[in-house]
C-alpha cells in the first residue's frame, strides 16, 4: 500500500509548479523605478507582463521610496489581462507617520490598496543598520548624528502601551474609512506588529497583513494570536532564498549608509521545512505567500513565486494548501471575487 507521501511524491510533474501559479497573486513585488545606486531587476511593466504570461491573476507593486499608486495606474493602462495594485509605505522620506501622505495616496493614481507601516524606515530596521568597523558591527544610529536626526528620529514605531499619537490615530481612521484598503504591518518588530494588529481591530479595520519581517520576529504564540485576531501572516521567498552579505542601498541615497549588517535576516532557522511545520501548526488559511523579489541580483519576481511553490512541493505540502496560500487568501485580502 502506497502511503500519502509516496503517492503525492510519485505524482508530481515538472509542470506542476507552473500549473499551480495559474490564478495566483503576488502581493509583494519590487519593480523599478528605484535608486540609481540600486536598480531593480525588471521595470513594473515587465513585472506585470511576466506575471500575466505565467498565469498570475494580480500583482501588488511596493515601493520603499514613494507611493506605487501612480505606477499601478500607468501599468494597468498598458498591460491587459492582469490586475495591478499599488499602495503607500510610510517612510522617513515623508516624515514617518504622515496622515496627509496616507490620505493623498488614497486618491492618487489607481488609489492605495494598502498602507504599510514602514519598510527600511521603521525603528526596528533603521536601528539595526550599520557597518563593520575593525570586524565589529557598529550601528549608524550610534555613530552618525545626521542619521539619528534625519532618519532614526523620524522612523516609524508603535507604542506597546500608553496613549496613541494623534498622527497614528488619524492614519488608522483613514484606513478604517476605506474598506478596500488593507493594513500592512511593514517591518515593525514582532511585538509592535502584534500591537498594531490589536489596534487595527479596535479601529474596525478588517483587512490586515502581518508582513514577513514582523511575522519572523514574532513568537509562535504571537503568530497564533495575530491569526486569531483575523490577520493574514505573510511569508516571502526572500525570507529563505536571497543573495546576502552584499551592502545594499535599499533606502538611503548616501553611499556611506550602505547597510553591511543583516538588518533583515534572510536565513530562517530550519528553512523551508520549519515553515512547512509552522503552516501545519497555525493553519494554511492564515498564510499568504509572496516573492518580495525585484532586486537586480536575483531572478524576476514571478520566478521567485515559482521557486517558492516548487520548494514547498518538495516538502510534500499539498497542492490545495499551496493554492490556498498563493491564490485564495491573497484574493480575500485584496477583496477580489473568488
């Protein structure tokens, strides 16, 4: 008698990852434009065309420097056969927690589909960036007064207790008033991410995504609590497969601020196998898989999605489970029909 593992293993095909991508959605695509010191792998038109040709149903463009709502509007006008969304990531470039910038993004271009609470401009990330001096890690916030004043002081953080700032209050109210928009915790710490999920629920925000960085920094109990509160948990291919150890100018235009330290860890303990076990413990109905690809040194985002699917298949994750996490759940987050 062939057991379940042997049966599924022997019925996989070379084409299966491609078949499972039909109807999938990548909610985390980084395509140009970007800093000239750190160009992207593809421009947004190419990203949309590649995704469409692979059978994806939609992509969400993310820009750590600026709003991607205008870019999504342009791409949607020129690339047919796929839905393209954009949104807004709060950043020090806009002064951190900026309600006016969030409100503007709602009405600019295609209109925001998401609001993220920071990428490289959260205190969690900015406070971990730096360089090696005589072989020892040194943080920019500790040695560079200009960095401290211009970046770290404006970086996004969420109070774990006590009063909410007026700016944060207004931003949460704007998101709550726009039911088609989902809240993305961004690169907050685990405790901050969970606190933001709790606050979002209190404000009546129904569509919530715990971004991969926040999820990676949560304990298993915190992940389960976020899921119980109705948030989706994001996992990206970049969490597992990523060209590390290279100084990158993801966010800062100054060459001396190239980050040489692993502010965002890309090697998850236990790798894909530990993530498979996490899915089974928490439940696939709570997870969304995305690429988080677009850097020049890596493959195009759609290839990352294919690699993510293939990797989970190699670990005997069921087809229906994968489809749930790359198609059904992201469609629900985006408010797209089944």
